[in-house]
C-alpha cells in the first residue's frame, strides 16, 4: 500500500523493489533518488520507513553537493558512514539536519545508464560499525533490481512533486485479526494509540482518549501537535522524529492544561509507532519536560520547518560565489516553500541589478532589471528601504497597497525579502507563485530568517567574485596570451583555476622560441595560493626567459634561476620542468626541479618519463639539476602538468601518475588539445579540483607546419 498521507495512485514496481531492499538489508529507512534530466540534481522519488515531511530538507540534492547520495553517484561507489560522529566529520551539513545516532549507506543505481542513488539508514545502536560482505552484496543486488525496474517501467510520475512513500511491507503479505488486537489494547492499563510514519493517529484506545481529553473521532487522522495544542512544542515533535530515525524506544513527559502530567512511551518499527500513555510516575522512567511558561516565541514554530531552516542555513554557509547562492536558493529554498519563481537582485549604484532568476522569461527580467532603490512605488524598493519583508497572497492585495506598481510577470503571489547586512542594503530576494498563495505566520517567520542568511551569503559571494576576478586577471596577465607556432611541433596548453577557493595559484607554462629550429618548453608551480605566489611566478618566468635567451642548456637554466630565487628569499619555493627541444636534430634535453615527471606517449602506449629531478627552486642555492636526453621520433608526445592534476588526499602520488598515464594511453586521438580534454576528464581530481592545474602538451611532427592550441 502506498501513502503520503493522501493516496498517490496505483502501486509502482519501484515501491516493492525499494521495500525489498530495505527488508533484506535490515535498514529502517530507504530512499531512492533519481537523476533529473539535466543531470544536475538528484530528486527523492520513493521513500520507505519515514514520512515525506521528515525528508523534506533532502528531496532535492545537487549532484555537486557534499552529501553521501551525491558522492555515491559522482564517484560511482558505495559510501558507508558508520556513525553520526563519522557523518559529522565527513558531511557536516547532513549531520546538522540529522542529529540522531545512525549509520547509513549510499550506493549508485546504474544499469544502461546512471539512474540515481539508493540511500539506506540504520539505527546506529542496532548494528556494528563495519559492513559485512553479505550486506554489501544485498545493497548491490538491491541497486541492480531497482535499475532493472526503471529500465522496464520507467520512472514513476509525481503529480504533486512529492516523493512516493511506501511501507516496508510493500509487496509482502500481512495478516492478523484486528479485533483481537483492539481487545488486547483495551485491557491494558493507561492508554494505547498508534501513529503512522507521518505522525498521524491511526488508532486510539478508550483509555488513550480519556487521558488525552478528546474523542477518537476528533483525533484520528490528525497530528498530535496540531489537534492537541498542549503538545504543540518542537521538543515533543523532535521525540517523534528521534523514534522514527533511531528505531529505538523514546520517552517524554508532557503536561495537560488541567495540570495532569503524562508519560508517553514511543515504540517504533518500520510501519509506524505504538504509544503507551500513562500518568507520570505510574510506569517506567520519564524524561523531564519543559514547563509551558518556559516557551519562547521561536519555539512555537514547527519542528519540521526548523530542521529545514537548519539544513538550508548550513548550505548557505558553504556557498562560494554569487552563482552558488542563486543555485542553492533555486534548488532548495524555492521547492521548500512551493515557489515557482525567483528573482535575486543586488544593490548597485542606487539600483537593483538582477543577478539571477528562475521561472521568468528573459524579456520580463530585462524590464525588471535596474529598478531604483529609493522608490516607494514598488514593493521591492519599499521593502529594501524599510528592511521589512512584504507578503502578498494575490494580485488584488498587491494592487491595493501599490496601485502604481507595474504588472509585468503575470505571477499571482509574492514574498519580497530584504537582504540587509549590518544595516546596509545588499539586495532583494523575491519568491513568486503562479497561483494565489497564503503565507502562514510560520512561513513568514522562516522566510524572514532565511533572508538574513541569504543576505550574508550574497554579500560574501559578491566579495569573493570581485577578488576572484581581480586575481584571475592578474594571473592571466602573467601567462602567455598565445603560444608561438613552431614548424615541426604541435602544441596545446590549458590553465584551470581551482573549483573552490578565492586565492590564486602560481602555476605557469611557457613556450620560448630559440631561433628557427629550436624551442624551450617550461612548466612550473610556485608554492602558495595568493597574490604573492602569482607575483613570484612572474619573477620565475622572467628569470627562465632571461637565462634561456643566453643559450644555456636546461641544467644551467634551472641552476641560474635557482640562485636568483634563493637570493630573493621570499620563503616561496617553485617546482619546474624545462625542456630544450632541438627540432633540427630530433632531440630533446630535459631537467626538473621537484616537479612531477612528464608523461610520454608513443606508439599507442604511455608512461611517466624517468628523469632525475633536482630539488625545488629556491631551497639550495648550490643545487645541481641533472639533464635527461630524449631522442625524438615522429608522433612522440610529452605531457607537462602541475600536481593539481593528480594530487588528491590519501592517494599515493606515484599511483595517481601511473593511473593518469594509463588513461592517456586509452585516448583515441593524437591532437594535443583533445588529449588535454581526455586527461582532464580522467584525472583523479576531475569535478572537484582543490588546486590549480596547468598543462602543456607538445608533439614532435617534423613534416607539419607549427600548430598551437588555445589555453
């Protein structure tokens, strides 16, 4: 049977497949995430063992997010997290939103294509920290079955955009005389009731009705914290959530308005929660309850939204650039509040400049862009000048307050959220709806809180983008704008900044003509990631150029550059790889200074070239730099690269270089620019670079005119 509180339609074969995976692995919660058509998002499609409301913060997960389900898909591997402590270390955002003792596994669901990810959660106390081979096999088998079902039947439809919620008993048979169970419950002292995984009452004994002070027909199908106002406290709802996630008994104490204190004993399993209600002190231990007078205004908000707020807040702390802010708001905040439109604008020279949007046409955005900040005729201007958010449930309400505001977009409801940082207007965030929409007090409170977080994130992101652009311009000015065309040589180069981080690096490359039939190829990496490193990189390039122009051989060029850098003494060190290429003789001489070895590709095979490197430049002024001779044959290709292409934590550098050489051997092209693309796609840092990367690929082609590739 499938349910999200309200029926969602006929069963889908995925329901039984997911429920079977949950039963076979002994998990308490299972979730199937499917890859969106644009391959940028994972969407929660089917959920087992928990409610859709509880899973709301995780219904949409960007593929690039630091989350287990995303990492399992990106790296095509099973991700195992043995405890909440391990979750906090590896995935702090997920740990903040799931503050319970648990273990989890995320595994890719792959068949004829990548479908998505299977997530399984266990109560941490019920299992050892290690995964057995049988469990791993059960998870793999479950993923294969899910993939087969998807290939045979396609993805299930979601008319309301919510995941399908299924019982762990889906696809299995259940029996039992209901009347006998009810008689049993009635004979017990105190009260008995049952909740489904959504938290709704599904059964109440007469004793439970007496203790709760309501008739069964007033409570069945309702949530306790909604139908019983004295249970309307996040503390109590959190106890329910803890029972669902941990699958362990939970006890809490609450006081009725009459002064009667009650102990609630929650006993969960995969189908719901059995609850025993007794007068305090009549049965078993109880947890202390907060006194009703101790509540604050913030505590009256729904716990579900509070968890969602924590989840979104943690996401906003991780964004880097303005586009990251826009993507997070669009991918997580818009769906969380059911919005269909977004406009995010920044204050600039007295006007609101739109920095990002969703759900609007470019023509509409063009008309909205550049509105003045000081106007009181538009809700955006008034909201930002006053610092007070504005909510409009329909066009009539908007027209009543702002009769002169232009009607451009055709939207039917709006939330205008001012983005203020330390009293300074940063911008405005507008969420809009295609149909009239009522904003509850809870919606307004959470959106107002989020506006402050978005404001700080946007302010930081704008500063980051400005500094990044400045740093990038500086670094690009220090790199060669074009590579010279040299007859007999095909060459391409590429520089890629790190995926994250505001600093710049000291990676550089160069191709220096030496007359008509010789050329020097050089690549290097200055220690550090700041403006000083980039400036020092400029000094290194200048020194290499100067000594190359004097006709020195590779060892002499590096020795002279090393002495100069040692004298400058900026406490920065440089790795470097230098090659003198004699095209007339078909010969190359190479020298290295603490730099990764180049990759040699020839006759369909590739390997790291065995050279004897000297120390890093700037360490020992008297160091020697041995020279390695290499005869050139037509088609011979050498790949110079910096360590950002191969260096990842926990992976041996020699192994990473050997793997990259094997990947290079499998390339089905000889064109240097395409070889660079092939190397970048197969490097261990692909998609998650923590360091800059520079590549210089040159190929001996004695019978061809010089070719060069764009950087």
